[in-house]
């Protein structure tokens, strides 16, 4: 039976083109924002986001701390929108991430951050959105229209824009080179064969997603997409925490997918993946270092901080196929709409 091409699949296949469009047209805005951050020399940063955008912020938290030694804390948007409080943010930088740029609580929190003394940088796919108007600097994602409810190319372009911003701020030439190579790497990532994960999920409705460091953000995003597009109960854990309690519900054949980049956390994550596999789980991992888990084919990007972007592209291609194999239209998940505006 031929695979029906969903809107989500078309948008996943467009990811390399969307990233190239960002690289071609987004550089001036990103460099201006990076220069402003370098001049500010912040002691700390905050992020403001929800859902998939918040997973981008988690990725950037790890990246900023690894690259620049600058901590990033996630701020609950309700502090500004519901509780109407003002945070003291003098000398800091606020990164706001929203694909639509329309959610009132993200906009309110960005206003609050700016009033509290933060340099505000918004990443959005709509440069004419309320969020863009609220920030000192706006990074247009240049992802093009995204019609499927599930965010894919906007997530990837948000991650690329954010890591590019950090690379320019840190003046890291090796990372900038890896970013420029991403479209070619992503072309290969979206055709990786992860069908063995689909097979393992055929009779299952729960899965664990694991990660460590920047790849933990990808684990979070994967768990959300399993729920959103496949109606599969998925939970994301750091590989450092899963053995402390959550592993108790693992039984024979319980599916687990572990996301690893080529960084210092890879060996530790592989060890945990193997430990869970030895308990009877069906464990897949994006690393060749496993001995008992099953290694998934991956596209490495030449830099540990861009590896997670290729991982999520491979995952998106797979999870869309899992959804359609279960008779679910991933373009129209039940109870969901494209833009969720929270206060």
C-alpha cells in the first residue's frame, strides 16, 4: 500500500530547503543580535516559550552554557500574564521563541523582560507578529508557511537560528561552519531508515524518550510529537534520571528511544540504554556505542552542538510514518489547532 503524502511529510521533506532559506536571508539580523548580546555581556539569560518552542529553548540553554558559560533559566510566562509580576532582569538577555509570535503570554512576558532591563531577542516565523513588535531584536525564521498542526520545519529553523545566534556571539568558527553545512546533512537525515522503531510500536501505546545535554531537548520534542501525532503516551527523561524510578514500569518489549549526539554524554547515555535493554525493553539509540540496545542509523553533522538538529529531522520523518500506519492523520491531531494562544 503506497504511503499517502501528508502535509506533515511534505514539510519534513522541506526542512533542508527551509534551513537553506534561513542561512541565505537571516544572517544580518542574527549578527546584529549577536553583536548586541556580546556588548551586553550578560551574567545570565532567560528564555520564554511553550511547547515545541520551549524544547528549542532547552536546546539553547545547554548550548549557551557549553559555548559561553552563560546560564539560561526558563521563565514561566504566567509570571507576567496571569500574576502580573515584574522580574528584575537588569543586564540580562531574554530569548523569546514562538513560531506564530501571537501567544499573549509570550508577548506579555517579553514586554515584562524589556521593562525589567533585559535585552530582548524574539525568534518567530512571523516578523510582523506582536512578539516581533515587543522585542529589541527579531530573528525571522524564514521557514515558510507551515500548515500541518505539528511543528517540524519551524522547530528546526528555530533551533538553527538560535544556535547560529550563539555561534556568532561566541565567534565560534567551527560551529558556524557546521551550521552552513546543515542543509546537506539534513537531506541525508530525513531519509534515515528508522522503520524498526515503527515496528516495535505496532502493539504498544507507551514509550520512553531519553536524552542528555542538548539531546535531552530532542527527547522532549520527540515525546511531545508521539503524543500529538500518534496518540501514543510518551515520556521524556534525562538518561541520568530514568533509572531512579521511571524504569520500574518497563516490561518485556517496552519501547525506548535514546537520543545521543557525538559529545561527552554519548557514552553515559549508551550505558543507560544498554542497562534498560538488559531489563527486557526494546531500546533504540542514536549511537554505535551500544552493545545490547539497537543502534539507529544517524547523520552526524561534524559538530556535537548541531547533531541534535539532524536527530530531530530523522525522528520527524519516522514519527509521521508511525502516525499514518496507525490510521491517524498527523496534520489534524484531535483536540488541537495550529496556534494555541494562552494567557
